[in-house]
């Protein structure tokens, strides 16, 4: 989406998604991107597939999204509008990358081919022997004068 060169600089009255820059907050406006802007995000993600480079060329992306030029304009939360915009654009990039990654992954739990079978625990000292907590019947327990009788 090639934007025409903007001749006038951004001011506190410039609009960010139909809200004046000075009236924006962390919750307002809701960033609802157009199809052309969504295509710019897709181009950016395709150009920067590595995790380490996903936020490179942010100034160029902001220019293509027509969200550049807000540096130094303070909003109602006393936050620089540029910082707020960058945070929301980064969140959008992360969300889209996560969504695309989920679309490429196979189902994490394929259906089991056989039903799971329970196997009894085995003694680590004598493989194949019964578990340690099961003692043979009719023997004395060492240290006690108790006879286990069936």
C-alpha cells in the first residue's frame, strides 16, 4: 500500500483510527486495520521470518501503514503516541506470527492407534519382580513380630 507523501506534519489533532492523537489512550482507539494494512503486515512477516528480526524495519512498516510521524505527540495517558502505536503494531505482528505458526503445526494429539494399557510398576532391584510394596504372604516382616496370614 504505497502512501502518497504527506506534506503536513502530524499534530495533536491528527487522527489515529478516527480519534485525535491527543485524545488517545491505551484502550482507545481500537486498532482495526484495513485489508490493505493487513496485507502490509503479511508482507512484513514474510520479509522477516526469523524470531530475532520480526521487529526490524518498524519505521518503514509504520510509514506503509500510514501510522508514522507521531513522535513527540503526547496522549491523554501522558504517553508518546509513537510508542503506543509501536506497541500495538508489535502486538499485532506477534499475534499474526503465532496464528500462522498454529496453522502450520500438525495436531498436537493425534488419535491413539491402540488404547493405553496400564502396566504395573516393577522393582528397580529385581526386574520382573512384583513391586516392593507387595510382600509375599505368610512371611515375617523384619523388625516386627507380626505374621501376615492369609
